[in-house]
C-alpha cells in the first residue's frame, strides 16, 4: 500500500540530497490548518536530520497512511539558516516553460496549474 507515493518521496529526497548536504526538519500539518492557519495543527516529526535519513523516519512514522487517513500532510524545511538550494513556489503553469529552460534540478507539479522549482545556488548564503 502507498508504494507509488513512497517511491516518489524516495526519489525526491534522493535528488535533493544530490544537491545539498544541508540538514532538514520534518513536520506534519493537518489539512484544517492548510485552509485556516489559525488552527495551527502542526507537529514536528524530526529536527536537524540528514536528507538521507528522512525517508526512513517517514517510513517509521507511517506518514503515507497518516496523510490518507488522518489528513496529516508532511512538509519539510531547512533546519539551519544557511542553505545552497533556492526554492520557488507557486510557479503558474503558463510560466513553467520559462523555468524548464533555467538551470533547475527539480520541477514538481503541485496542482493542476502550479509548480515548485528547485535551483542549486553556487555559494552558500546566510539569511
């Protein structure tokens, strides 16, 4: 069960790990919070972990089942203020072709009309 979703997650994390060694945090955010942020139903799964270990942690958490049955969405964030990957959210499908021509390493369709793009930054910047 959930083999396709798990394979997609594993492939994404593997691709991300090829472009950065920056550590990440993993969280659950409930579907209600995506519609109404004031509910703030958020739970931290793990902090300051390597990208390589994220899949194993999600598997132990049974994250795909929790997403389907409990409406708990997994999201990740950088655990430090320094990183070498830029993330562009909500790329409108009309503009996706422009991003395809850029030097991104990953372009993900997140809805019917939107994408997210990931780009390597040559130098690590601190925010």
